[in-house]
């Protein structure tokens, strides 16, 4: 009996993250208004419909984020952050500085819980330039996870 329980638990733990998947999202950030703090956001919330129905309720683990960010060519001194908000949180749990108009991959948020309502945010901040600055393109992410 004890041997059966041990074997069952070992098999369940080995298969707890049995497959990998990804979610792709992109959006153009809002126009930036320098007179009103000079901040624009692109927010990507993970929703139920982003996950295939056969593992919508399965335990998930974040494996990494591939990202590409745009920039505001008519503005000066731009700084960009990519931020992670855990499911059920309202404020960003962690932010990392990245360069405008760049791309990369990161694993720094992998230790946080991941499921529907997790949110990845690009925060563009400028100081100067055109008051109604427009982005040159889109911000995009590919979220890699296992379930």
C-alpha cells in the first residue's frame, strides 16, 4: 500500500508540468502627453480565453517572456520598464528597466505565480519633446509557460 502511494505521488509530481505552450500579444501604446507626467502604457493581461480549454484550470508555471518594445521618436530621454503583476494583484510586483526600441528575453519573473489575470506591462516614460508624442509601432510579448 505504501509503495503504491509513493509510486503514484512520484508519477504525479513528474507529470505536473508535462507540456509547454505560449501566448502572443501585441498592442500600440497610447499617445504620450509630456505635460501629464509623460507616461504611456501597453498592458497585456492573461485572460481565460488565452489558454486552451483543455488546460485552463491546470497549474501553470512561467518559463520566460520574449518581448519587443517600440519607442517615441518625437520625445526625449525615454526610459522603458517591463513590469509583472501576479494574478490577483493590483500593483506591479516587479519591474525591470529595458531599452526603448529593443527586444529580448527574460526569466526574471519566473519565480512569480502565473495564471489568468497575470499582467505584463510596458511603461514608457519621457521627459521632453513633443507634448502629444505618438509611438513608432507596437509593443509585443510572447509568454512561454508549462502546465
